[in-house]
C-alpha cells in the first residue's frame, strides 16, 4: 500500500482524531461496486469538460486573524504575535509566515466575510452549503463533490470525485454512485485483483508485472470477452496506467516533488489526479483546533506547511496551464475568536470566517468583504457559503440557479439557495 503519512496525529476538542495523511491503495465507494458506479455515470448522459476543483479542508478551524485577515491595529490580545507582509496583489497583506502564497496572490483571492458557518467540528456545511443541524431532505444532502461528479461525470480512466480527506460519507440523496472514492474503507477489495494485495503498491514494477500477467490470464481464459461493458470499464479503471500513474507521485519530476516538500505530498497528488481527469478532489490537513499554544503551532508547522503546499499547488497549476480550469478552495469549519485565551490560543468562532480561493478563471488578486476592526463580525459585504458554492459551480460550467435533483421522496431540491448567486466581484 502506498502511504503518505504525517508524523503526527491531530485531535480536535470534540475528541475525534484526524491524521493528516493519505492512504492510497484501495478505493472505497460507500459499498457500491465500481461497475455499478460506472453504469450510473453512463446513464447520466454526461458531457466532457476540463473543469475541476481541489478543495483543501483545514480540519479544526484555522484562525483568520493569523492567516488572511490580520488586525495589526487592534490591541495585542487580539492582533497576536504575527505581522503582515505585502503580496503580489497590490494592497493585499497576509501573515508573514505565508511568503510563498504572498508570491502568487495575484492568482488568488480572499473572502474575509463568510457569515454563516456552524460551530461544529464537521466538514458537512462546507461540503454541502447546508447546516447538518437543520432538517434534511429524504436521503440527506449530497456534497458538492457528489453534485459535480453527477453533473460532469468521469473523464477517462479516473473517478470523478476523489475524497482524500475532508469529504462527507455517502452521496446523500444522489446515491452512493456519486460518493467520493475514498483512500481506504469498504471498497479496498476493489484493488485486490486475483490475490494482488494493496500492500504491494509500494513496488511499482511488481504491480505492473502483476497487471500484465492478470490481463494475459484473463484473455487466455476468455473472461474478458464475457464481461459486460461496465465490468470491462471497471477493470480498465483499476488496471489502467492513467489512474495508477496519478496515484504514484514518485513518477513525478524529483524537482517538483522537492518543491511540494515531504509533508505536502497530498497537494501534489491532488494536482496529479485532476491532471489525470478527476473532477473534484478533497484533501485535509489537521491540527487547526488551536485552543492552546496557537502561535507556536502556527509558527512551527501549520503555517509553513500550508504556505508550501498551497503556494506550490497554485504555482504548479499555473505553470502547467491548468489554473484557469481548476478552482482551488481552502477553508475550515469556522474562524476563531478575536481575543486570545489564557492558554495562548483562540477558540471556536462561527460568526465570521475567511476563505482562500485561486484559479477557476476568476478575477483574482482581490479581497472580497471585510470583518470589523477586531475580526469578530462581517463588516462590509457579508458573504454566504451558498455564494461560494454558486461560484464554484459556475467555474465548473454549472448553472446553480437551475441545479435541481429529486430527493428520495421525489421532491425536487435546489443544490444552492436560488438567492445565492456567483460572487460578482470574482466572476463579473
């Protein structure tokens, strides 16, 4: 099995442990077989597109004061220990520990006035745009990844939606056919062909040899000819060099691997997966629930890793001519308190949050909205999560104003509140 592990396991205050890792080698599909998933996608009569989304979920809730919305004129117990630096986008300043992101800020934008997050250690509301605490339609709300998967479909030999962390379980009322491929779980047997264990993924050459032998054995027995079209396509997805090559980051130029750094291989994998044709990729990094020792944690690991991962990803996508087609979104569950607590930390704060976005063909290099002087409430241009979702859909060529699907009770449901339009400053 190909493992990309961090050296730490991060926990949040709700007691749930979230490790910053990717474990690639099995593809979980919520109990649905790969042939069934492919058949469902085929029946959707899907078109072709190069549009894709990489959503980076900062599990625990990052502090907006110490990243993208600094309050240097506020009292010390609010502004904290860090200072801001200028960026490549005139007039925009961000934390001094994010110099690489500052260098690509002309290709990025910041929303500083998200107004409707939820005080919960769950990615549900940033993956669906809905509150998990409210009533849900029959079958439950699907994530944006599931909606993009259903609407745009697969491209070649890669799954449409890969959940490498930060996603939600299942496909909601869209069904498990549109759940994200997970790096581990119930579908691990789908990557164990004729006794080929996923533990052998570490040895690329042995894997390819096994697939070559498997093809020969199947062909000689006549099994291939007896497979229906979807079973054959499932075999091709699993055995194709396209998917396996995307998962094998060691095939990348060593200089590119070095640029991302050993702790940010997940960012590199996300780029490789959308390059191979995936529509929506989520990844997650943990440790952001900084109720205590916020500044040391941010200084020593959280912000340097974020800077290298996100900064390199944006730079890499741009150099490859992919950035206009790929939307990058970086956010957590909520913001954090303006006032620093007695443990040198910041607590949960759902009244306002910052979101970092890049690419997508947007009018980047700007800040949307603002929080008040202490970073406690939206001040100018409050932005709803639905507006961010509508913008992401628009970047994928999907009109959110008409985006409806029937729930399991047969009732049509809008994926985004019709009042939430794409953010005009970014797409106008």
